[in-house]
């Protein structure tokens, strides 16, 4: 297998592990309850946690500084707005884990987050 392919797969895996930790181990009630309020420090904290993890991953893969900055900016904006939109969709409809639509929204949210990691790995392969 070509070394670039191996590196891209490793980046995707590392970003997925980072996502697992940031979304499922480092979130608390404060963050979850307030992410839907646009500009609230809880949502910004959540994104900062994700960006710190992505920074570690991308530095380990020797990402050029200009690309690192661009990727973190794009990830931060995308992640923040995706969570904000999903949280508002769920809240405005009064959805709970008992509702199928809750899980549909949750699944779409997670799939789009992981698609963004594929995009980041692609950008690394093309420009790093």
C-alpha cells in the first residue's frame, strides 16, 4: 500500500478517536444544555476541545502551518454550526431519545462530522 494512503487512513482514524473522546467523554451537561444558544461559551468550549484534539493529530502528521490553520478554521466553523443546527432542530421539535427523529438527527450529525474528517485527510494528502 502506498505510504500516503496509509497516512490518510491513519489521520482519519486518529480524528475519529479524537471525536469519540471530545464528543462522548469530554462533554458535560453544561455544554450539552447550552450548545444550541448561538455564541454561548459552552458551544465555543466544545469546539475548542475538538480543535485542540485535531491540532495534536495534525501536528503529529507534520501538517504545514498554513494548512493547519486553514483546516482548524474550517473544522471549527463547520463543527460549531453543525452542532448548533442539530441541537436547535432537536429542541424546537421537543425530540428526546425516545423519538426516532432524535436518532435520525443524531446520526446525520455524526455522519457529517466524520465526513469532515475525510475532507481534512483529503486536504492533507493534496496539500501537505
